[in-house]
C-alpha cells in the first residue's frame, strides 16, 4: 500500500502535493474538475449523462457499427464517413476535445444516451456566450439499430427541457439537411419551428440545403416522464450560473 504522500489516493482522485512536510488537502474527483461528467438527467427509461473514459469505447464501437447508410450524410461536418478504426478514434477525440476546451464562454455538453440501461448514442448542446445569449444548438445521433423507436424524440425533449427548466435558457436551435426526414420529424414533434434555409457544402463538391430550426420554451412538447436531475448545481456553477 502506498502512502498518500506519494501522490496516490485511489482511482479518480488526486491530491494536492508539495513538500513532504505540507499538509495534504484532497482535490476531489474528475467530476469536481469537470462537473458535466457528473451530470445525470433521467426521464423514465431514458438517461442522459456525462460520458466517462470507460463509456467511450462502447460509444465508439456503436459509431463504427453505423449511424447512417454510407450513401447518406446527415452531419454538417462529414465525420462519420471516416474509415473503420479512424472513426472510433475521431469519436473519442471529439469528446476529449469538448472536455479540454470547456469554459463558461464556450461549452459543449455531449452526453451519452442510455435507454433501458444500454448506451445507444449521444445528445449534444453547444453554445457560446451562454450567459448573455441563453441559446445553443442541439445535435444528436443514435446507433442505427436503435433508430426509429422514439428514442431520438425523447432525448431531444429531455435536453431541451433541461436547458429551459434548469439552465434558464430562452431558445434552442437545431438544423437538419432537407434529406434527413427523421431528424426533421423529431424537431417538428418536439415543437421547433422552421427558421430559414442555408446553402452548405456537405461532402467535397456537394451542395446541400440545411433547414434551420428554433424552439422556444412555450412551444416545447415535453415527454411523458418528469426529469430527474443529479449533479445540477456543480454544473450550473461550471457555466457561470448561480444555483437558485
Ligand atoms: C435523427 C435521429 C437522432 C432520430 O432518432 P430516432 O430515434 O430515429 O427518431 P424517432 O424514432 O424518435 O422519430 C423519428 C421520426 O422520423 C420519422 N421518419 C423516419 N424516417 C422517415 C422518412 N423517411 N420519412 C418521413 N418520416 C420519417 C419517423 O416516422 C418518426 O416520426 P413518427 O414518430 O411521427 O412516426 C436518428 O435517426 C439518427 O441518429 N440519425 C442519424 C444521425 C442524424 O441524422 N443526426 C441528426 C443530425 S441533424
């Protein structure tokens, strides 16, 4: 057994070191360092929560299994067309980058989505200057074998309700290419309104039309389950909100 003064304090813990004669003070866990990792939002059988490093291999394997048919591209940046192996690493790096660059000025919440205890995909919310704008953009994906069962609708309802009810949000935006009927159907069912059409290069040399969407609190169509939120106050503080 190593002495705590060696710097060892068990899994996920770290200790403020210094000279051997210093009094050692606990610094806590990685959740204390990045409270988004400790956020857990549950709605019936669906749970959105911070993705730990142990979750990432499962999520990355799901991405590699397939998110959409090869001839389609639902994402603005075509990250999902990377070759096998690379796609898994890119997916993990995307989540690590979001953690590494998290700040109250610009933050991304990319939560894992569990349905009946199984990791099925990811639900994101990206924003800049949130304390001023009180808006951000949702983005999500599910492993192909979990699509078409209503999970995509519930996870979007959950993140939007969370932003409005617990983060004092006043607006949530989204966008989907016009050839992505599932995403557009989810937005419509959740209450988003159309908000302009944008012309984008999707894959190299390919023009695609992107439908902008906006959701206001009064328009949100909520899911049938109440939200249960754990880890809220530390997360609120981490984005500069004062818990009430
Ligand atoms: C978009 C996505 C998250 C939606 O999740 P999901 O669980 O499949 O969605 P749901 O089952 O909750 O609802 C899908 C809706 O789309 C509708 N839909 C699906 N394909 C459709 C089609 N070809 N034409 C018309 N409607 C369609 C379904 O009928 C359903 O609506 P309904 O419940 O009123 O019948 C998921 O399909 C996905 O991950 N897609 C690939 C990645 C992606 O597109 N991400 C979004 C980028 S903007």
